[in-house]
């Protein structure tokens, strides 16, 4: 199976692992809960132009992911599982596109696509990101579509440049102008890696045409959305989420070397292979246009994101296919490369898990990982993965390690109290029963954590201070208030306390409040 159908194997294993993970763990707060809330509000309001969060216009992210979820719901009905399969589906598409790109870059190597697919599925950060309802796996699809279009571009071929512009537009609709960080360097340095004869003086015209195509396609959504969203939404989208964010990004809130320090994590376990490093020193990168493209693509994105202040590990997920392509090319000469350092690291993690199972953990951790024997099960699975990686070496071994670790971790979450503690369902159930009486969230900012789980059709009022709380309570005598106990919450005793995100959340009924709190005047 590995030799005959490696791409199908990589896609199938990632999809199966991700689906099992969805069945084992709840939506991760606050990102996944927030994005499904936005998709739910798009469904319940019928407004596909301007996304909303807690029924107020939401300008932080473009609408493509929410459109995709709602298109799925048109077929399946509203379902958390169906919505959460969008991310894994995009990750599987990215694996297939990576194999396609490998075949285009190295047509003389018929097995390059299969090795690249296995290598991408074998990158732990990609496997994790692809199992989440986030924007990075869909953005990776847009980047790969753009690079495949670029590779096919010829001097007089407007079709490929149109496809490149469409890929830019899809990227903007997925996560905004940041798509340019991922695609523009390869386009600007096109003559350095392309096999097609496009001269430097021809490049501005071709790129200008592609940018016009992208602007036209984005405008089909942005213009009517800007009209519907009003001045505040237009300012937020056109300035704060694009030019404003870029202008503020050079404050270096995190040091420039932050991504460099995390490269071992981003490249785990492929970057941990001594054989691949040795082969990388032997091969001629100048004479291999595919390796040149990967170096430009990943290297430029690493440099650009290192210069910005807002750094998150998953921002570089769209560059992980480049790393997989490099590993596939280097693995041509060392197909059975070993992952001994990564195996040793997993073995040490297994020993740490065994120690944690017997150690006197703090109360909060004991509450999360109950029963403690789950640590021992995770350690046994990790040891089994290490054995399998020594038997199935190369990219297949990397895939076994990464997907196995992801599944083992989801089993640890799903078989302990962690799944219950991080599940919004308990609080959402209380809120759902009081929808008609009025709902409010006190203290910390509300990120719509419970809107989807409770299937709310009206906004949750935000009460940042005691004055706002008293005013709201006076207007909603039967209302329900939710908030963290350690935040600015109601001064009377909560009706119920629920552990969520490993913090104590209170449920207060306004009917239980003292008369002075319900009638402050």
C-alpha cells in the first residue's frame, strides 16, 4: 500500500486520525468555539456578506471558512462534527496538492509525489493544525494552488496568471492580505526557479495582471460587504485588519529569532533526521529548481513573519508543504532515513508521562488528568510508536510518529476529565434554558464561547463592570449571568459553579439577587 498508493494512504490516515480526534475531544476554546459561533450566526441570520460574532459585525477574519461550513450544513444540517470536518478536508486537499506540485517540480522522479504526501502527513504541527477548525490548512491550499499556477505560467499564457490571481483572492478571502507573505516572494523571484522563459522585464506586467484578477474577485464580496457593514466595519477591515496591522507589526513584541527557535517543533520529526541533514549538505541546491522554489517560498515567509510582532506557531503552517517537498527530494537518495533523535525525544516524553502518573500533581492538574493511569496508557502508545518508526523508516515512519502521537494525545484528552473541563456544553446547556429571559457575561471579554453550543439566536450582553451589571439586572429580572469567579462578577452567591477551561465559572440568576442589585435606583 505504501509503495503503490502513498498519496491515498497519507490522505486516508490523516483523515481517519483527525476524525477520531474530533470524536474524542470537544471544540477547543476560545478559537474553535468562536469560529463555529460565527458560522452559526451566519446560518441563523442568513447574512453571508458580513460575518458576526455575538451578533455584532466581526471584522477579524474574512468569510471563506464560514462559507465552507455553511455549505456543508446545507447538505448535512447544522452539525458540530460536519463543521469540524472542513479543516481535515482542507488538510487532505493540501496533501494531494503537495504531491501534484512535487510531480511538476521533479517529473523525472515518479515517486516524488508519494514521498511528499507522506512527509507532509508526517509533520506533527501540520497534522495538528489540519485537525482544527482554523484558517491555516485552508490557507495552505490557497498557497499550493498559487504555486502550481505559477509553475505552469508561460510568457503569453494568461490562463495560469488568472489562476494565480484567483489563488491570491482565495487566500485573501480565507485569512486576508497575509497571503502575500506566502506567495509574493516566489512570484517576484519567478525567473530564479521557473523552467519557463519569462524575463525580468516581462514579470511586472504578468504580476500586475494577476493582482488585478485578485482585486476583481475580492471586490465581488468586499464592495457589497462594505456597503452592508457600514463605516465602522469598513474602517476595521480596510485599515486595522490590513494596513494598520502591518504598520503595527514592526514593534517586535516577540523577538525576531522566535521562529528560528521553534524550527525543531515546526519540522518535527523530519528535521530531526541526521540522514536528511547529511544529504542536504551533499546535494546541489543551485541546480535543482524545485529546491530553489522551496528555499524562496519557506525562507522568505520565515524572514517576513520574523519581522512582524504578532507571532504564532501556526502562522507558518502554509510553509510546511515546502519542508515536506525538501524532505521528499532529499529522501530520494536516502529513502530509509532514520528518525533516531525524534524517537529518543518521544521515549523521554514517555518516561516523563510515567513519572507524571505517579507524581503528586497539583490539584488542578489532577482534576484534568483523572484517572492518572491515562498517562501510563499514553506512554505505552508512545513506546509502540517508537518501535513502529524503527520498522517503517523514512517518510512513512514520520507519518506513523506524528499521526500516532496526535491520536494518542486525543485519547488522553478524551479518556480523562480534560474533555469535560474544556467542553462548553455544560454552561451552554444552562444558557439555552434561559434564552428568553436574557443572558449576560460578566467580567472578562466574551468571545462567543457558548453561542454555538447553546444555539443562541440573540446576543449575550457583556457586563464589564458592576455598574453595567446592575443596570442590566434591573432590565432582566429573570436573566442569567455567566462569568469567571475571579473576575468582576455579581456580588451575590452563584446558583452553580462549573469548571471550564480549568477555571471556576459561576452561574448567577438575577432572581436570586438582593433587591438593591435588581433595583439600583
